[in-house]
């Protein structure tokens, strides 16, 4: 079963109990459940994995000076990407989600650098 955005944080909204409820409901019926993850992230949010700023497994876009979180995103090819993913998905995995998917990679800027 696909649980769109279960447990997703948006601004000050966060429903931590949601993934637990969904996973429990699905597992009682013998159904595996996975969740969705937005791949875009900023340095502040990425700091949850306690990696120094210069080594964060996120893309950098040269010349971008805006205030928006985008266009940085998780660099899945980075050797330390798993540390960030484990920190980000901890609540969902603790809740019993069986997996996750990543979406919106198609809006990665052409200028993004995967370090």
C-alpha cells in the first residue's frame, strides 16, 4: 500500500502518529506499506544527520542566491547519502513503514552539482 506523504513535515505541521496508524492498519491485514519522500532539502534540514556543512550529501547549484530551500536536493550518489536518508526516514521506519519512494527528481536544475 502506498501512503502518500504519511508523516510528512510541512511548515509547522507534522503528524508523527500518522505513519504508525497507517503501518499498523496495513500490517494487521498482511499488507506492506511504503511512503513518499520529497527529494529537495536545504542545508538546515540536511543538518539532522550531523555531517559538517561541506560534506552534506546534497546538490549545490552554482550562482543560486535565493532564499528558497530549492534547488538543493539529496545527492543519492554521495558516499554519505545513507546517513542523511536514515536520519530523515527514522520516524517512518520506526513506525513500521516497509519502504519509501522518492519523487520530483525531474525538476533538478541542469546546473546542479553532484559532489
